[in-house]
């Protein structure tokens, strides 16, 4: 083998090895990105599950009734104090019914002669 052939074979091997290293680095980077995406997807799934459970709890009729009773009880407790502090408002005038807006006029067609 001549010196030129040896150098050409070594240069080819070097290029091949550099290509392999670059591919492995890119593969590692992509695996890391995929792992991050999967981790975020798991977090979102967990948040969705928690939100669905909260929705199911809020849809429960007994819970809604309890919350309503608590709100009414709080409003009833606050109402006597508010009624003493605020004078009764004057009766308002009757509101006039709202007029319907007129539709926009359509352009008239030109008559051909």
C-alpha cells in the first residue's frame, strides 16, 4: 500500500467515526427531549385527573346543597347588619321597553331602460 492510500483510508475512517459520534450525540439529545415531553405529559395527565375529581365532587348534588345552605346562612347572618346600615332606596321609575333597532336599508336596484 502506498502512503496516499493509507492516508485516504485513515481520513475515511475519521470521517466515519465523526459521523457516528455526531449521530450518537443527536440521539442522546433527542432522548432527553422525549423524556422531558413524557414527564410533562404525565404531569398534565395528573392535573387532568385531579380536575376531573374536583368536577365530580362539585357536581355532587348533596355537596351543592350544602354549599347553597352555607351561602344562604352567611347571607342571612350578614343581612340584618346590612339592613340597619343602609336606608331603603326610593322606588325606581318604570323602565321604558327597549325599542327594536331598525334594520339597515337595502340599496335599491337600478332599473334598466
